[in-house]
C-alpha cells in the first residue's frame, strides 16, 4: 500500500468509529480530499486509491488540477471550499459540482445567472462565520435566515447545506454544534465541517462532509 492509501484507510476508520459512537451511519459521511497545493503524483495516488471527491480552494488551481483529468473520471466530484470572486463565477460553475462557500448576495446573483446561462444547476452550501470573525468569510449566524431566503426564493439556488471554518484559537466543537443547530433549524441536510485536526469531532457532531488535506496527503507545498 502507498502512504496515501494507508492514510485514507486510517481516516476512514476514524470516521467510522466516530460515526458509530454517536449512532450515525458511516456511509452518510463524505470524505472531501483537499488537493490544494498538492503535487500531481499525490493526486494520481489518491485517484488510484479510489477517491473521487475532491476539494479545492482556488478556481485557477482547480482548473490546473482537474480540467483535463475530469474526462478520465466520469464519477469525479469537485467542491469549491475557498472564497469565490464574482468574476470567477463562470469558471466555478463550469468546473465544480458544489460551491461550499456561498456567503453574499452579489455572489448568489452571479452564480444564479451563470447556472441559468450554462444550464448547469449545481448545489451550494452557505458558509457561516460561526465565530463572527471580522476578517473571515461567511454570513453571520443572525443573518442566515434572510440570506437563505434570498438565495432560494429570489435566486432559485439549490441550497443543500452549511459550511464553516471555526476560529483557530477556539475549541471547534462549539462551532460544529452551532452549525448543526442552524442546519437543523433551516432543514438543511448537508454539513461541511471538520479538517485534518478535528474531523472526528465534526463527525460526532453531525458533519456529512469532512474536508481533509494534510492528514491525507501530507504537508502542502506552497
Ligand atoms: C485547506 C483547507 C482544508 C484542509 O485543511 P487540512 O488541515 O489540511 O485538512 C479544509 N477546509 C478548507 C476551507 C481549507 O481551505
């Protein structure tokens, strides 16, 4: 076995254990392999090990990694997990299968327009700034209801879940629990939360998507 396939096995075992401990079905938890800043051979290894769901945080880098590979892997799914500028909405809609970082009206408008134009209606998660950090992307929890209604009712976007990146200096469990509560209130089934250091906690608290980079691939090259 290669290093990456060993890592995948170990991560899956941890996901399964965390799910079972909290009475969840492990099959409902999706491992999003975060391939940003990873070398080509690592991506090839992950594909060879059977991974088909990948996360990228920049449109341009995602195109370089995936635009040509896509053809060879019809069951590949790509999630955008980084901030999106409206002028990249066109490329993002063309490439990704889910936008996890919808966080403002201007972006919702741009995405809806592009999805209509391309006839490609992909689901979106709303990014929530659970820690209300001024420098961080995401809607404030108190603004979520109004933003959700704007996206759904006015823009006809398919909002299926929520995503959050907890503050680095706080225990993530509080933020995972808040995100879960918000998702339940609004009847949103998907929850993207948890990274290399805390995905087991996220699974225990309801994550359906964990975004794992370094624990899977090793340290990123910059
Ligand atoms: C890079 C990144 C990850 C992966 O982080 P690791 O700690 O390497 O697992 C997850 N989510 C987002 C939004 C990221 O940008």
